[in-house]
C-alpha cells in the first residue's frame, strides 16, 4: 500500500508523520507492506530538509527525519492509495488539483485517526510557534499515526 502525507511546505508536519509512520511500521515488522512519502501543497521549500525544529524535536524521541521537501503533483493521485492531509487548506488545494472527483476518495485527514479529540480536523502548523508547539504537534501526530498503523494492519 502506498501512503502519502501532505502539509503546506513539507518541512514540519508531513515529514514528521512520514518518519513516525515508518518508525511504527518497523516496530511492528510490517514495513515491507507499505511505501511511504510526504509532500507539500507549496513548492516554496522544494529540496529542503525538514525544519530544524521538527528534526530536533523528533530526534529527542529517537526519530530521524531525512526527507527533502517536494510539492504535491497531480500524478500523486495515480501513484498513492491513500493521501493523508494535515488540514482543510491542504485538502482544498489538493481538491483543486484533482482531475476527477473520484480521486478525492483517496484523501483523508490525519485527525480522522485521532481517538482523543474527535471534533478537531486540523493538525496545527507549528511553524510560527516555539519548542512547545513542536512537541504538541509531535504528540498529536504520533498518536494519530499509531492509530493509522493499527487500522491499516488490521485491514491487511
């Protein structure tokens, strides 16, 4: 199964989600069943490593992020089985790039897998915040990704 995580710049939330997803797949010894990537709805940071604050925070938790930013492209609809967005803005941008309404059936929100706060849909962007915001986003993404892994492994 091919999974794509999407945020705005592909330097904070989506590369963290990708790294955490891969980490949890490896822990459960099911990595070979998945291909994973992340991207942004903007190409502003194309080719850049994830934000230093994201990488530093992840590293504190034993997670290494080596991904380089890339923009979402229309071909991603054909390549990936599941496209997971971080917020409504990401969803709206991707929807404008879809050539067929059926393509949007592959798109879900990461918070769809949040069992603690079911009323929230957006993963907040920590870009303008301090270290505390990056830690909050780490915890949020980690719990959602854990549930995503549980869900997908139960389906397979």
